C-alpha cells in the first residue's frame, strides 16, 4: 500500500504554472508523519511551491513501482535511491545528472568522501546523499576482558584478528563442542568487502568492466575470511540456525558489519561492545580504506520543477533536518549534525562512536553498478567454498566469469 500525504499552501488555490506541485517518494512508511511535518514547513516557507505530496512504499515493493513509473515517465520529482540503482537508472536517463547542482554547494559543510562513492566510472553523479553508512569492526568487550586481550585499534592487522579469534574460540561448557567463536564470517558484502579494500584492492576495475576482488590481493581477502571459517574460529550456518544476528547472542568475539547495526546491537546485546576500523591486510597501502556508501535522494529527469526539487533536497539534507532523525550508525551528510551531541549519543554503546565519523572520511569505495544482479552470486559462492562444495581457486574463477558476464551484458 502506498501512503500519500498532501500538504497545500494557500488553501490549495491555483497559484500559477510557475508554482511547483511536487511529489516525494521514500521506502519507509513508518516515518511518513515526520516527513509530512518537514514538507509542511517547506511549503509554508516557499512561495514557489504550492504542494508537496509525500508517498511511501515498503522497500520490497519500492523498486517494482519505480520501474513501472520509469517506463511511464511518471517518476516523483524527488525520491529515495540506493547507490547502485542511481547509476542504473541514471544511465537509462530516468534520474537527473546532479553534478551541476552539487557544484553549487560548499562541500566543507558535508562529508566530501560521500559524494565520491556516487560517481559512475564516467564521473557522473545521479543522486545526492542524505546519510552515509560504512563497514566497521565490532568487538565484545566482556569476551575480550575475560580472555585478557587488548581491544582492537587502528594498528591491528589480519594477524591480530587470527590470534584473537583463536584465543576467543572456546568450548565453555566442556561438552566437546565449540560454543563461543572468535569471529563471525557470514560472507556477505558488509562482512567481506571491507577486507578487500584494506588489502589494496577494490570490488571492480576502475572502468567497471571486470571484477577485481576475485584476483590478486582482493582474492587474498576472500581466502583469509574463508580460512577463518575452515579453521573453526567462526560458526557455520548450521551452528547459527535460526539466529539472524549471532553477535547479539554474546557468543561471538568480533564481527565486521555495517555501521547501521549499532542500534540493533545496542538493543539486543547485553554485553558492552566497542568498534574499530577494519584491520589492514599484508598488501595494504598503509592507510585504512573504508568500504561505505550512501543513502540518497534523486531527482526525476522528467521533473517540470528542477529548481524547487533541488531546494527540497537541500532542506532534507542540511541544517533544517532535525539532528535526531538519523541515530544509530547512519551518519547525517550534514557534518554539523553528525558532530552534535545528539548524534554521538554519549553514554550509550559504543563508547567510541566517533570511530564511525572517522571511517566516513576514509571511505575509498565507489558505487558498483549492477550490484543487485551479481551480489547474490558472490554470496552463494562464498557459502559453497566454506561448505566444501567447490575449491577456492575454482570458485573464485567461476565467480569472476559470472560478474564479468553481467557487467558486460548489453
């Protein structure tokens, strides 16, 4: 069901063709009322905007609706988009190219690295970020203290991860079966790709025509993570049957995950936890490279009101947006909001939440096109390798061919 809220100025009177009647669509129906309040204030403050229709559809229906509206050239003026789809739809001429708009802002008020994640291989940008997320390293403080281990920090390497994972992997009840693991390797994008970037590689080639993470130092990152599972330092899927977030059980010492997990870990994990940058591998260039991306607004290439749509996007990403609209691990793109006491949530776990902000400035990844098409193959291949259904080298070769085929399909 699509929820719609109309907000009218001047009693809905006809104010002339130059006055905008905007539509805005998002994928979170739970916050429609909050967005309505912001839309109400925007309409009241802008004489050139007569109305703002706020629409919401659940994410699992969102892109189906967007595809249909794209075909009909009837997109909302402004809408939410993820990074990969922004390029896909931009290259279909459905999303407006935003570089000329972005060039008018002072990027010092934002997180500049976030804008780089949105660029296509041709340097085009089809969205404007409102929040940044990145992949960070979580650790269970209680388990580290009980084992007498130092906490992970910016100097940690993969050797430190392995040593700690071995120490933390234990049979705590003495029944002969492991019931506490040093590290959780799920094999999904938020767990794996940060290790690829921190070993001097990247997901795709610079021209987005071929997989890079399946060769050289990128492949070494996959080898490192599969090795943790095969060594028994990470639980298997069977051991975690029915557990969607194993770290919250208090049986896992470390995990690499998205910064957005902070909220759920805080509410579900009884133990204190800390965060750090993902440790660097042997082929690291020396600096941490963070795998991250943005949540974004995009503008229809068919809009009749680009100036008013742009003003709305700026209102929704700048100082007028309430600082408490993004908590947990999603970072507001407006730097002042992210640096505020409201967002840093002092007194709540993790005590060192500022690491998330440090990570934003270190993001070195870029949007990977057609990711929704090839990512399931990457995750499936990881599972097959750790289950012994395919050898590591053969699996990486097969995955490389699959990704390259998708990237180069007309």
